[in-house]
C-alpha cells in the first residue's frame, strides 16, 4: 500500500487484507425523517503492517463522531451480563480486592459491569464518553466520568490521587486510534503493583473464522498477541497472562502490569508460539481472507435468492454494528429483507444505516412470522435461539451467515 503509516510501530509497509467499500457509520441508526437525506459513507479497508503485524483499518472517522451519542447499551445482552458478573467475581477472588482498593473501567457503558463492584462494596469509577449512556450509569448509582480516556485524562486522575489497583477495558482498546495514548494512559493510571485487564475480539479468530463483519469504523485495530507485546513494552508494560474466551466469536483477556511486577505465566509464551506456528508474522496468513469473505457472501445471496424464488419471507435479527457491515457489503436491503428486530428499545422504531431496514421489537418475529431470519448477531446465537423458542416452534428458522452459511 502507498501512504501507509502503522499506528503502532510507525512502519510504512502496509498490506491490504480486505476492502469493504464505502460504508455508513455502523451505529448511526436513522429516524424516519432522515431517510431521504444523503447519508455519509466512508471507505472501510483493513490492512496489516508488515513490520509489527498489527491489523488496522486504514481510513479513520474521528471518535467524537462515533461515540459522543451512542445507541449500544450492554445491559440488553443477558449473555454479556453473565460474562461480566463472572469476570468481576473472578477478579475479586484472584486479586483479593476489597474496600481499600480502587477499580476503574474504561468505556464503562451503562454500568453493566461496575454494578457488580458496587454491590461488593469495592470503590469504582467508570469512564464513558457517550453522554447519553454515562447519564444512565450515573442514575443507576455508578460513579461515571463522561470523558474520552487517554494520556491526558490518566494524568489528571493520577495527579488527583485516583490511581487504580485494577483497570478494566472491555471491548474498547480496539476502538482507540491513538493506541499509544491509550497504553501510556494505562501505565500512568495504574498503581504500582496493580493490574490492567483488557478484553477484545481476537484477531486470529477473526481471520480463521472469516468474521469480517467485526470490521467497522469503530474498530480501528484487530489484535494478536504478537502485535501487542511490543506495543505494551514501549510504555513500560508487560503482558503477564493471557486467556482465551469464547465471547464475541472468540476473544482474548489480557493481563498487563508494569514490567517486572508480576511473574509472567506460561500462557503468554504458549500463545506467542501458537501464533508463530500459524504464521501470524507472515503475509501468507492474511492473503486468503478476502477470497473466503467473498465466498460466504456468494453463498448467502444464493440462498436468499432461492428462498425468495420459492415465495419465502425473510427478516433479520440484530440491528448491530456487525450487522450493518454485513448488510451493506452484501447489498441486502428491503428487496431481500423485510425488517430487522432487536431487543434494544433505543433502536426500535429506527432504521438500519445504509440499507434503511425498519427495526422492530423481537415480538414481531412471532406476530409476523417470517419464514426465515438472518441472525446478524451470530455471536450471541445461543442466547437468541433460546429467547426465540416461540418463533421457532411456529416454524421460523434462523440463517447463520458466519463463518459459513447454515440454517437452524
């Protein structure tokens, strides 16, 4: 690629992995009176740096345009609530946390996770840039600061005596273009002997399972451990443990601290060796990704066209960001899909970005009973299938589009 500059190592050797064309902002749902107006679209290209092997999108949208007013509320997912409660219980037990410790969560959303620390009597602070969501968290009794996190805010908090024994950053690290500012902020905000626990979708799972729909403008990076270890080291931090998680189609939970403060567990070298064996540090590992994405696109469109020819009705489940990427890249608009349902009341009554599909409550699946529903939020398939037993009992079937097209 020409004019490439890696946001991690500064290298200029970038290799294009996938071009998803011009895409609308994935979480910018529309009101009815906005449908006739021109909708902003931006190029969406994924590349890998051939210097440090950090995967990243090439074309940025300013974070303020993405996150200042946001419609993703974590509390609408039962699976995520369970995952978060289990994680908090594990951290309290493993790190011996109590009332004398301070927990800070970056991108704390509506307090879905920190409420577990509040219930345990452990002091905590949420940092959430979306004013509408921060307001809800505060109303729920979760101390929340409405700011973007980075080096500047970390310095302010540390100077004010608010360093943390535990920093949590779940599904936010990949969203931050200034990755050095974020990591430097972790180093500044972390108390001596403290720990930062970071969760994010795993880049290897994305590549190997063809999870291309996790690519949208909010997700600047797609991390592997190979790329992250040197990034952390540049700021005096060390990865001392790593764990694989099944959530979100495959994630990593990274444990980070100031270098030398905690013994490094074998899990780190084991995963680095596994990535080396796979060839994460070679161009060949990434070169087949685009072909496989186009293959499952052809499979899904062929299936939908066949079902339509048979007179079948088709809807979709999940007005998610990943759903927006899939719908727009595949060109699935009202000609193929009648409507989308979603549990989030904040999304109901609006329309999907780019494709302008109406968003309704999940009860519409039973009321209107389309023959098939494309499961756009396939990462929560087990939860959704359990919730939609009435629809399935009435004869409705789900189409799972990733990593391969299948009908349930």
